[in-house]
């Protein structure tokens, strides 16, 4: 620090502040990289652990299996990262996804629409639910937890009503299952669902980090009131954020339906919690203002890997769930440790 | 005669239970600095928020450039060329400095969907170069000290190239040199014909910066004077409606007071180096120094809010380990943060809740249920002792004026009954009348046998209150002076230069 003459008037060019910031910035950047690194390192550690524990773990077919089973949760988690970064929460992901799958079935199988149109309409039905969530939260000022809890129930019920509680099959829709099960890259044994997950991750990362929508999600999650008096149309951006999450919900519905070759109206509840778990494990703060898309992908992969690895080791389903719960605790606790007590 | 930029005419505003403004009128000319003063809760911020499009008046009109306008949103205010430095820092901690400054005004790329970050950082850089600010635009705002955040707020307001700038206590968190730098900027702005409404509780500043002074009291205009021939005492009595005592120095204390707190060799990784001092019963120890000297860090280290790298703390001769603020509170060390919004208050809770929060244990009955009648009683007592201006103890603290929020924080710690009280900038943003009350309160507490540390950037305040004065510079304690040996000059010398041979122990 320079000596400052504090008694005489200083010229305007006199520094308005002391240069302590340089340190803080570098530390900040390092910290952020460390966070990604930690999540990634634990993923690698998990993979190592399971491959030592079981020879069948590190086979190509098992890896694609993990990726395939991660795809749906992963896509849901990507969309809801935006919501959580903005300080909100989204509980209707699971059943909303189911309703979107059922609607896709209605459009393609029952109404016989062309493939592309039906799929787009299915995704839009997800977007519509997101839009309604956004309107309820931003315009009617219903707290996100409650608005999306209500939507969770509404979507669950509607999916059963519309489908008549029976699965809708896509056997008569040629090409539909290729959306998830096909392999776009010739010669590489990688299902499309996985490619979709990766493509959406890349897209989501750009949108969260670089776009206006992403920036304002961080702003709103960081200090909503400040965002408001800075002239940001908080309402409009919240609606858009939930709608975006709805789009991801719709895509997840289509991908799931294409993987199962059917829309299962009773499936879906509980996916939202796994998706939120993935987001949290990936280092996004439920308080809003902090988070990353790549972190979410890693979080989803961790959830997928643990589930798969435990299954290969023949650990019963019940215990798998318990262990996922523990993973969440460990992940968030280490994250807290890293951030220090005032995070 | 300069053009009239703003004309506020007969504006009134009522909040539930509070008449914040009644029939206020005010004008602002181009190239003028119009100071607005008044006690906490007088309505200054409310009037400014009306101009900034955050509140809307119930009655009266606002005219800009002679035309009556409706300012119904912050964006509308921006479009009219009005920008505001908010009293309560209103930045987004998780965003970078540059992102904060240009939020809502980002230049876009890629079909208008994407933020041009390079452009954002470049513009921030240019702005900072122009203003002489040495901050990295890419730093997260949350990692900055309060004073640095205040600088960012100021830069943000200036970045609008607004013709009308409202500054609501811009200097509250600044040191003297930074304040002077700001005055330099204000001078430049005036020459370019910008009109500035300037709110401050530091009345001494007004002579240096203001052209006219308007005094508000209880939401009404008491009068407007030319700053040139205004007498400070007159302004003060207009504000409070009575005469105040002048400045004094504390009488010297008896030499045989027992030591309550002793700190030896306190160090932290980031800043503090070998800080040692002792604090005696019944004494007020002032901490002076420039921003970033480490005064707040000392307080945070003592009360366990930050990790220390070395050093020992003794309470009444017994070595103690303090690893969290809760530990500290249990041991009888209370810390009143300089950043009340972040660390001091639960803004969504009411006044009573906040006052009693840290001491709820003593307000429960045998069954472990909270005794609301007692809570109310305690809360009322402190609202009265500190004259907290609130329509009721049920008012949410976020609706109190800044100064009254500060008093609630103080009340909270008083209710807790600590041996050692550390006040970090206790009078920031507090009006002269209330300042006097807080001074005499601190003195009373000391007389009752409490040991008090008072961190303050206002030297006159330190000189007036502290029995001894600890001066810090770059993380070291450079001097501990008896009040009788201290004056502004001595303190500044110790605050800006390291005494050869490192820290001086007390
Ligand atoms: N949103 C609100 N809801 C209810 N009451 C409010 C609100 N905003 C301000 N008030 C009340 O209006 C009065 C004027 O407050 P204001 O913030 O304008 O005071 P001020 O002059 O800026 O005080 P200070 O010097 O402490 O900042 C106070 O009594 C305050 O409690
Ligand atoms: Mg105010």
C-alpha cells in the first residue's frame, strides 16, 4: 500500500481504493477451478474404486450403460441448474417429464403426427409446464417450492388421466426409438441419448456462462432485490428460466420414452430429487448465485456411476439409495470445507 | 442562472404505519450539489428512491427538465438520466465487478442472446482508469471489503453518464483519502453540469462539497440554506430540533484497572502480523487505521469468525480458544459487524425478534416455550433506550431506515450482556443526534465495567471516545497511544508508516 496523504485533498486521479483485490481475484479463479477439479477427481476415484472392486465395471458396454442411464437424470439436472442458480427450486421435473412423454405418445401414436412434429410438440408440452411454473412464481408470487410441488402433483395426475393409466407404446412410430438408442456416429458404439446429453451440456454451459439469461440467473440468485433496482426485469427472466427448465424436461421425456419405446405414466416421481442431487453434488448452491453446468454433468455422472457400480457389486437396491444419500452429504460437506466457514 | 434539472413539488409518501414524507419540495440545478440532511428515518432515502423509480409518491409531482414525469421503474429513472448510489449496498456478490456495474446494460453478441464479456471488462477497465480506481473488474464483488464495494457502487452510478446523480451516504464506508478522491470527482461532474443530490451524516463534509443544504425532519422540509453561509450548529439544531453538546475528550481512567482481554501475537495467513494488545475493564480502546489496515480482521479473528495462524487470547488471565462467533458469545465477547446487512440482521424478521435473537434462552418458560410477553418487554426496553425509530416492535427490520437498523444490531448485543464488546464502525450511517446517544451509551457501558473495542474510521470520533487508541497499518499494530498523547496527526503518522522494527506491543 502506498502512503496516502489523508489530510490534504487528493486529486481525482488518486486511487479510490487500496490494491488488495489482486490477491482476491486470483484466489477466486483458483477456487473455482479447484471446485470443478474436486468433483472430477471424486468421479475418477469412484471409477477406480469400482473397477478394482469388479472386473466387469470398466468394460465399454458397462460404461455406455452408465452413460445411457445417466442421460435422463442428467438432462433434467442441466435444466434445473438454471433454476437453482437463480435461487429457485423445481420439484415438477420428474412427473413433468412423464407428462411430456405421455403427450409425445398421444401426438405420435394416438394422433399419428409425423415424427418431427410430434417430438417438437412433446418438448413444447414440457416447455408449457415450465412456463406455467414461471408465471405462478414470478407473476402470482407463489414460492417456487410450492408452485412446483403443485405442478408435480398436477402433472402426475394428468399423465395418468391422459394415458388412461396404461403405457403408450411407440411400436408404430418408425424411427422414434433411434432418438435414444440409435448411434449417430458410425463405428462408435455410443447411443444417441448420450450424445444428446453431451450436446445439451455444451449448449447449457455456454448459455449459463455467456448468455444474458445465464448472467441474469446468477444476478437474481445472488441478490434479487439488487437485480431489480438495477433495472433488470426480474419477472420476465424468471419466467424464461423456468420455461428453459421445462424445455429440458420435455427433452428428457422424449429421450426416456425413446429409450423405453413407451411412455410409462406411472414412472417419473423421484427423478426430480435425483436431478437436484446431481446439481448439488456438482457444486451448485441451493441458495442461488453459484453453480456450473459442467459441475452438474459430473454430479449426474457420479450419481450414475455409484448406482451402477453398486449394482454390479450386487449391493441391493435399498442400500444403493442409502449410499446415494450419503454421497450427497459427503459432497456438500467437502464443498463447505473447501469454501471455508464463511463460504 | 443554471438550468433547473429536478423539481420535486409537495411530495408525500406513507408506508403502512409510517408517514415517511409529507409535502416535501426540493429543486436541483445543473452543476449544483444539493445536500440533504436529517436524522435517521427523516425520509431522505425514501425521497431519493422516489426519484430513482423504486417507490412511487402518494401525492405531489416530480419534474425533470421542467416536465412532469412519472418515474415508475428503475429503468425509467435511468432513461431520464438519473442514477443513484444506494445507501444500503445493493450489489450482487456472486457476480464480478464489471458484471455488476453494467448489469442490464450489457453489450450483446450472437443475435442479442450473449453477453460480450470482453467488452464488459474493457469498459469497466476504462471507467476505472478514468476514475483512478485500482480494482480488478473481474474480481467477484463478494470477495471485496465493504469500502471497496462502496467504491464499486460509486463507479456504477457514474458509469451511467447521468445528468442527475443521487448519492445516498456515499462516504459512509470510505476513509478520508477516498472521500477526498470522491470530492475531486464531484468537482469534475459539477463542471460538466451534472446535478448531484448528496446525503450524508458527516456534516463536516458539507462545507467542502455542497452548494445548498436542505434539512428534513420527520418527513418534512425544515428549510433550505446556502452552504456558504450555513453554520453547522444551526444545521444540527434544525435537524434535531434542539441544541447538542460539543466535542470533548474522555477523562483519564484510573491506572489500576484489571485486564479483561489480552491478545498476544495474533496473526492470520492473509494479513495480520503479530498483533498484541490488552484491554482493561471499563475502558474503551479505539482502533484507528486506513482501510485494509486490518482492524476488522483483528475483530473477526478475536471472535472466531476467521481462522488464525498464530496467537493467543486470554480472558481475565485464562487462555481461551475461540473457534466460532458462537464460542465468542458464550465466552462473553460480542462483535458488531461493520456490515450489518450481511452479518448483523435478519432483515425479514421483526425488530423484537432481532433484538432478542441471540438471547432467546433467557426468554423461555419452564416448558421451553418462548415467552412472547418477555420478548416484547425486552424489545420495548431497548427500542426506548436507544430511541429506535420504528412504528412498532413488530416492524420488519428491512423497512427501518439505515441508522435505525444499526441501532437494532447494537440492541441485540446489549441484550446479550457480554463482558467484551467489539463495535466495528458503530456510528456508520447514523445521524448526529443518534451518534451522541450511542457515544453516551458506549461510555455508560464502559462505566458499568464492560471492556469495549471501538473500530472507527472517523478520527474525531476515536479521539473523542477512546481512552487509548490502537493504530494499525498493513496488518500490524504500529502504536497504542493514550488519549492524552494522541491527535489526528500522530494517529495518521502511525497509520501510514510502519514504525521500524515492526509492531509495538501494548
Ligand atoms: N419499505 C418501507 N416500508 C415501511 N416503512 C419504510 C419503508 N422504507 C422506509 N420506511 C420508513 O420510512 C421512514 C423514512 O425512512 P428513510 O429510509 O427514508 O430514512 P432516512 O432519512 O434515509 O434515514 P437514515 O439516515 O437512517 O438512512 C422511516 O421511519 C422508515 O422506517
Ligand atoms: Mg437513508
